């Protein structure tokens, strides 16, 4: 793989092998719709190290997928527009690259898997053909070699009888197996960064756990950076190193996974944690966060979470939104009252 990476490095000017595989800085995305401007991503920043899993967590509609689409360069434009920020792959700002260069990054260095494998795979070609095409197109392999690599990949993602299954069409696989095929497609060209957008929500709980374990194993073996997008705090606990919690298009808390679980510093994070079902509290009511997230065409002034927040005071209802306060050297939270929320350790 190392020679492969070196070849890839040469192909893209300005790449600094010592820079982080992915850095998102102050990203802004808006959708210009008939009902107004939806401010979907409002200054999101995060870093990703090699081999690290960064979870991006938040309720439906908070801008998680839009962030991923902006990174991958697959935003629906129009109506979506990136209006500010930087997306750096090893120091190179992808937003400044011409589309042809950007496509190289997308195929080779930063890959993505989606929630719904069936719609991401092409129904009219066998999975073997779709995998082999990647090797033929990007690696110039012969038909025969490419097919052999396709079988290896299906083996890698633990699809039983890979040699036979390589000739099957996507609809002939179960949901979990299809998700494995998509992981195989994403890993085919040895990306350094994998973005997984809700990769297991369409699956039942046991299969979910198997897929997450597979992802974690492959990530370790390849020292790949993983951005795991999810609304499920339970999934995050097992696999993530760091968490960015999003609310209404902003990161409102950023910390190591243990810090967040032991001591959330933002009321929204605290609410999310309290809404995880716990066996030891069986019979108790789940305390879900009251109310709904705001419309992104009409985000309230001040802290976007204030209408749902038990800690809110006047200062929270006025612009500007709270900045990301430094809670400790390695964590931040965008709440004026983070000390009260976090309590004593
Ligand atoms: N194609 C689009 N056209 C118009 N607005 C859009 C479009 N895609 C996204 N948006 C806006 O961006 C917001 C964030 O969407 P996004 O898909 O990022 O949410 P999410 O956090 O991934 O939610 P979920 O957990 O449901 O997947 C949406 O609520 C919507 O206002
Ligand atoms: Mg989404």
C-alpha cells in the first residue's frame, strides 16, 4: 500500500504527507429555496487524524449529511451552496481544486459509504463488475486481475462464498451483505479517510453490531481515518475516539468520547445522553429532549438550542450565539453555562 500512496501523493500538487488527512475549517453551506435560505451548516470545524474515528452526532436535520456531501463534493447545487470555509486534505484545500483534480481525491483518498446501499449501488450490474470497474478505471488493471481483486475485496468484508457471490446483482444480497458490498467499494482504492453516513441505521441491531465491528477492524488494519455520522449515541460509545455534537448546523460540543460520556458540558449533549435507554434504569421514563430542532430557515437568535434548554437565560436568547468555550485543553462547548452543566468532576 505504501508505494500506492506515494504514487497518489505525486498526482496532487501541494499535498503535505505530514498534514492531517482531513481538516474542516469554518464550513458554511446554505440551501437557497423558495421558502427562504436554509442555513444548513454554520461554521463547522473538525480535524481527523490517521487511524482516528470522529463521530458526528446530532438529531435529524442538523446538517450532518450536508457536511459530508460538502467534503465529498457531491452537494446538490443548486439549491445547495458552500458559502465559506476550507476542506483540507493533507493541507490542500479541496474547495480550490478544479473538478478533475477533486475527482481524483474522491476516488482514491477520501471515500464515503451511505445509509442506503441499494440506492448507492447500480442495480443493472453485478457487484463484481462494479468493483472491477474501479480497478480498471483507476488502476488500469486487466479485466481478469480486476475480477480477482473484486473477489479478494468481498472476502475482506467477510461475504461468504465470495467467488460465487461476485457474480450476483445488488438485489440478490440481504441488507447487511449489501452494506458489506458498499464498504468493499469504498475501500477498493485504499482511501485514507472514510466517511460513513449512518451506515447501519437501515439494519437490525445484530447486523448493525457486525457491520460496526467490521468497519472498526478494517480501519485499524489500514490506519484509516473514519468520520462516523450517526444520531445514535449508543453506537458512538463503542467505536469513536472523538465526538463533534451538532445542533442546527453548528458544532456545539467537541471532546474525547470518555469526557463526553462522563461529563457533558452542553445541555443538548446532556439531553442526548439521558435519552439513551439503560437496562439498569428499567421502568424509568426515558427523558427525551422536549420540543423540536428549529427550522433552518428560521434559526432563533442567540443559542439555537435556547427554546428547549432548562439552563437558558436572557443572554442565551440574544445574538451572538455562544462561542465554543475551552472547557479543557482538549474540549470545547458552545454554552455560556457550561460550568453549571458539567458540574464538579
Ligand atoms: N437538497 C436539499 N434542498 C434543500 N434543503 C436541503 C437539501 N438537503 C438538505 N437540506 C437542508 O439541510 C438540512 C440538513 O440536512 P442533512 O441532510 O444534513 O440532515 P442530517 O443531519 O443528515 O439529518 P438525518 O439524521 O435525518 O440524516 C435539512 O434540514 C434541510 O433544511
Ligand atoms: Mg443525514
